[in-house]
C-alpha cells in the first residue's frame, strides 16, 4: 500500500515521525530476518494450501 504523504520518504524517517525511531542496525536486522523468512517459504506447501482452500 502506498501513501502520497510517505512515498518519497525513507521507512526509517516515517517511523521516526510516528515516534518509533529505529537504528541502522535495527533496520539491518529486520531486513535479514525478512530475507531469512522468504528463504524458508515452501512454494509447494503454499500451492497445496491454496488448492485445499479452493476445494473447500
């Protein structure tokens, strides 16, 4: 989702404006965590789940 108020701002700046400052180290940890989660995804399991939901 996008917002004209934040489209041209860095994520860390938007967080800081809302009282949630984050360090560069914290952003790096979050990025690594998201990348690790993406790597653990199992596309076959997701496809099987979608098939079961469609069949229900």
